[in-house]
C-alpha cells in the first residue's frame, strides 16, 4: 500500500490515529449535513421543492 500523507487516518508523522480520524469524520459529516440543510432552504425559498419517492 502506498502511503498518502493526505489520508485522514494518519497523523502528521504517518502513524495510524483512529481517534483523530473518528473525530474528523464526525465533524465532516456534521458540516456536510449543515451545508445540505442550507442548500435545501435556499432551494425552497426559490420555489424548488423535493418530493421523496
């Protein structure tokens, strides 16, 4: 496996750091959820409505 220094599972020294990875994963999920909510609110303000199948 080729080392990727931008992989979130590894710390700055390249060692596996699952605690930091899990924290960052949760933060990214929360940020993504907030962005989707903002996009939905903007779409609703402009007359677009999503209907779930």
